[in-house]
C-alpha cells in the first residue's frame, strides 16, 4: 500500500499557510499537509519524524521570525539526512538576490507567491504535477 505524501508548509503567517493548503486541496491533492511557523519548527519536525519517512516536499517562506527561511534552507541542505527533500522557496520576494541565494543554498525551485487565489491554485497544481506526479 502506498503511503500518503506529506508536504510541509513553512510560513509564519497562519492565514497564508491555510490559503496555500486550500489551494493545494483545490487541485484534488490527497497529500497530508503539515503547517509550520518558522525554520526552527521545520528542523524540529524533521528531526522528530525522520524515522517515519521524509516529506515529499517542503514549501519554505524566506522572511520569518526565529530561524528564517534562508537559515533553515542552508541548514536543511547541509544535512545528509534531509538534503534530498525537494524544497521550494515560496515567498513574496521577487528579488534576484533572493533567487540567487536560494539556488546557491540548494533550493530546488523559487516561486514568488501569486497575488490571487486562482493563480495560487494554478501554481500549486503545477507544483503537484512536477514534484508529486504519482499522487
């Protein structure tokens, strides 16, 4: 029996986390969604659950209190146990500097958050097709 893929949604804004999850679910996604508020919570979750299997995907905001997305990305990709987890930087930033930093730090993709829910549904649908094609 195939296990359900999990997607970690790491964003300090609880409303954004819920909207992102709603957009994924609008694409009839059957994944399990785990909302986390910052990079510290992400790393704690990964360490605590590493024996239960790795998530299929991490959606990571950059600007958060505590350990921000930049620090979490560098830490995540420096650890052999976690570096293969596909990680999408999903942020309001469209800065070339942030894009360059994300890719140099090991991000698999950099996506600027869309400004409407319909566009978010479209983007999350593309993410599912690219990163969870068997779902």
